[in-house]
C-alpha cells in the first residue's frame, strides 16, 4: 500500500521519500517505481528507519529542516502473530505488541509536524475492523480505532495549518496478508471475500494509492476516516 501511495504521489507530480526497516525492500521498491513511472531518479529517495521505534523516528526527522516536507503518509504493516486469537486465548503481550503499531503514527506526528510546511497534511492508516466488527478482532480492532480517534484529535488541534486524515482499507491484494499461503489458498481467500461485499472483489494496492492521492490534494478534507473497502462496512 505504501508503494502504491508513492506511485500515486509521483503521478501527481510529487517527490517521495520511502521509509522502511529493510534496505533491500526499499531498493527494490525504488527500482519498481522508477521503472513504472519513468520519472527522474531524483524524485524517489529511500531511507532505512524502524518506524515502530520512537527514537528512530525522532532521529529521522531531526535531520530535516522545518517546512521542508509537504505531506506525511504512515502505512501500517501486517498484524502481529496471534492477533486473531479469540479473546480467551489472547495474552496481554499480544495486545501490547499490536498496540506497538500505534507508535508509528504517534511518533511521526510528534516529530514530523514541525517539519511540515503550512498547508501540508498527515495521512494515517487504520482498517475496517475498527467498525466492521468481526469475531477474533479484540486485539486488532481497538488499535485501528485508536488510530482513527488520534486522527480526529490531531485534525482539531493542528488545523487550519495542517490537515489530518486516515485511510481505512479492508482485505487488499498485497503480500502483507498472504505469507505462508499457497497460490490456490490466496486466490480462494480473495475471491471468497470479494463475493461477500458489494464491490464484488478484494481491494488492490492501486485503490489505496488513489485514495491517498485524493486526501493529499483535497484541501477541504480533514478529520476524515476514508473507508476504501468495497462496501465492507455496510
């Protein structure tokens, strides 16, 4: 989803800085973006940073000048192992590990806001489990809800200088949700899910990137939780 968001931003004429923990994945993502877009290499920078580490995020922004950035987009990775257990089997350690993913939007906002130019924005990611409640979501759902509440709080505090929004996807065709599955299992999962929602298909990374581009460029959007879910929440 992050890579698709970067592609959308490049398509809108922007320059991107890709940030992740894995240098090899960052290099591969940069190569793919340059190949797909045909843009100048200077429009895609990469930097290794563990965004779940508050000190690492602080160090990343310390190197930036005030007003040097226009927008910040914080995507979240896959759920931690065991997060889909029923409540009776979950442990507090699982819950705390999942809530560790709240560190990324919080730290990026804390240390990134002073580096944003006036009129800029922050875009966070949550997920449909915050409101489209399902069984075995007592760990992941509350984290999504916390990020959505944080979005609204910041929109109120930081406006009108900055806007703050949140993208809430549902099951989307990315590698983040298919680890350890066979191709047949993957296709069965996505096809079955698509049949259960009004859109008739699972989401694509491009669907999410398009939504991010919209939130970055619509100057009247703030405090919004944008469901990009094919109708899952209904």
